[in-house]
C-alpha cells in the first residue's frame, strides 16, 4: 500500500494538488499551478501532469490513483464532461484522458460534492455531530450547488447530478431566466449576484453582498429586507431537501454562507415548509475554508 493518497482541485484559475498521509490524514504537501484554460483543454492537461510530477518528486512516491474535484461532472451516459463553467472541459472524456496521461487510475467528482465529503469526514460535521449519517453540503456563492454524503460516501446519482438543488424551480411566477434554460431556479434567487440584483431593484444602487450584510447589521431597512428575502427563500428551498433526505447536518459554504442571519433565522423559515413539526437539522458554517475542495478530492480515493 502506498504511503499517501492524492487529491486535485481543478478550478477555473488554479489547479491545486494535496498529498495526504494515509495513516494520519495530515496534508504533507500542497502545491498550485495556474489552470490557463484560455489556452485550451490539452494545455490544461499538460499543466495537471506537470503538477503531479512535481509533487511526486517532492514526496518520493508516484500515485497509483488520484481523486479530482471538477467544475461540472462526468455524464454517466455519454462519458464526457457537462455543466462546467470552465467551458474548455465540456464534452471532453476527462477521466479517460487523465488516466492515459498520468498512467494511473483517477476518480472524478463535482467540486460541491468534494466540499460536502471533506466537511463530513474532516471538517465541521466532525465537530457538531461525528455520528451524522446524512450530510448535505451546500455552496452558496456566485452559484448554488451541493453534495450529499450518506454514511461517509457520496451520492452521485444515476445522471451524476446528485445534490443539484440550485436548479430546482423556486419562483414560479415572474422568475428570472437561468442559464440552465429554466426560470426562477434557486440559483437565480439566493446566489450572491441574485441577492445583489434584488437590492439594486429595490434601491437603484449597486452594492456588494458583503456591504449589504454590513448595512443590515447597522440597521439599514432595505439591507435587512434583502437578507429577509434570502432567509425566507433559503428556508423554502432547503425544506424540500429536508423533507426528502432528512439530513443530520447541513454545512453552508460560499460567500452567502458567511451571513449570520442564515443561522439565526433560517430554522424558523424552514419550519414553515417541512413535514416535521420542528427543525432538528443542524445548520453550520464550514471549517476547512478553501481546503475543502482539494481535501474532498483526496477523500474520493481513500
């Protein structure tokens, strides 16, 4: 058995590799390189290979399997990548190409799935409920995504879209058009840019979400109204997940997840919509920060 297990977070601007000690789960090496997706798919593959070779030289061991966290996912039916905002990956058989290029086995998962897996096994869930059986790991940022972990294992689903609650319809009348082709998706209502748009429509003023949250803390009425809009719609959106999955813990990552009002007021908003008479599901902030993606990728192969 090898001494280490490996993960790679394939982001839009950087590629990060983490080498983890198999016995202690300690990260012994982290190294990054630019993605440079504008130079094409093959160039990105070359950057990945160079990064892996550099790390292997430093730790004195070449991996026989690597976990990759990716934007989008492999379509199980077609075998190619889909739904990637890093568009150079769409339509490519990324897993097969990486296996040939790196001469080792690879395992791919969506970056939101990697976030959920890392926080469940190594992060916040271990602090609040180490015996949790079902974890829903949410990313609320520029977009809305999530991953499902049951008994420590990811649920990818038949189409490879397990956890993709961001494209459930939340607003049925006069919803904003979404890039996915529908309108009124969760992402168009409570993602960071959507909340900034909501505030702008109220005031005619452009402000960052961080500024809006600060304004709410200082008592500005329309800032508070914007956060109420967030909390109420988050409660409605996540109630569907709770009714179906009944998770022990929901970890809320991304920039929107930093807003304290979610943790203070969302349970009351959720309670209006769930089948259970009370909300026992724990809502927590993540623990691992920007390490979650690459650690979760490594967890895919441990």
